[in-house]
């Protein structure tokens, strides 16, 4: 793999992981469009690890509070703090995608590279995002999220195993539908990305180790750093952007991307 190939993959991952436009779709499509050989699992892991590093850095203060609140909740027999409740909500919201990934792994691998699936999912879930953005009450904070609401967002995240659906997109859609503001739905989606990306990266690393995959350490480290830097900027920018503009530009992009894919590959 060349440096340009790796650099573009890192940039694409950093930009698309937290935008509601599907990072997996773009990581699949880039080598197809550029007529490059598939980058392989190791570079994919490095790109996703960079995104994980970025969200850990950006929300480091929130994570400290959530961790403290969660441990305090274990010894509490009465009132649990907002941070403790939010930590539990994130844990409950993570369970559905873990279960779904274990049960559907074979089908995910089989269909993940299909541009028709990606294009169709991009359009369908883009329209759902637009609907939730227009119809949601957008009055609640994530500290008001119930366990049931967290599980619902988690179930939506599990649907993101469909390539092109977008993990951040479907979780934001569910959050908006539950009445969260755009910024709060975005924050919960980004925080939820931490255990999800970590688990996916850990499992992919295990598979790569079992397959004795060749690791280009220098190139992989460069991908991690580049992906992290781009993702960090993207997180900061998106939170500011979405509070005033909304989801419509991303919906329009998703629909256009889906139409192009369907026209080319059908």
C-alpha cells in the first residue's frame, strides 16, 4: 500500500466516522473508485483506532465524570447522579450492537462490500434522519434520557451494521426522535462511539492476529495519527455546525451518494 492510499483512507475515516454519512461506506468505496487494491483489515483497524483516540481526547473531561459517577452508583442505595445515570445509559445502549454483531457476523462480512446495499441504505436512513430532525421536539438533554430510550438508541446503532446506514447517523436519528436537541443527540452518539469502536477494533485486531496479517508499523502509526487529527477537528466543527444548520446538508449528501451508487452499479 502506498502512502497516498493510506493518507486518503485516514482522512476519509477521520471525516466520516462522526458525520452522519457512514464511514464504512466511504472506506469501502474509496478503493473501488480509485481502483486500488483493498486496504486490508490492519489499515482499517488503524484508521478506526485514530477515530477512537480523537473522541477520547475530546471528551476526556466528560469521561472522567462519567467514570466517577458510574463507580459511585455501584455503592449507592438511593439517588444516582446525572453522570452515573448517563454512564449506565451508555452501557445499556452498547449491548444491542454487541449481540447483533455476534449473531450477524457472517452476513455482515458477505454483504459489506456491496455498493447497491450501501447506496440503498444511504438513501433510506438519510430520509429517516431528515424526518427525525424536522419532527423531533428537540427539548431534552442526555441527562434526561431513560434506560428505555438508551436501549432504543442502542437498537438503532445495531441497525448500523448495514453498510451505508451510518452508526452516527442512526444514533442521532433515534436521539432526535426521542426529543433530544441536535447537540445532545450528537454528544450521546459520540460518547456511544467509544465502547463501540473499541470493541470492534479489539475484535478486528484479534482476527488479524489469528490470520497472521502483515503489519506495516510505520504506515499504520501514520494512519492512526492522521485519522485522529482529522476526527478531532471534525468532532469540534460538527457540534458547532449542527446546532445552527441542522442535518439537511448531510441528508442531501447521503441521498446524492446513494443515487450515484445505484445508477452506476445497478
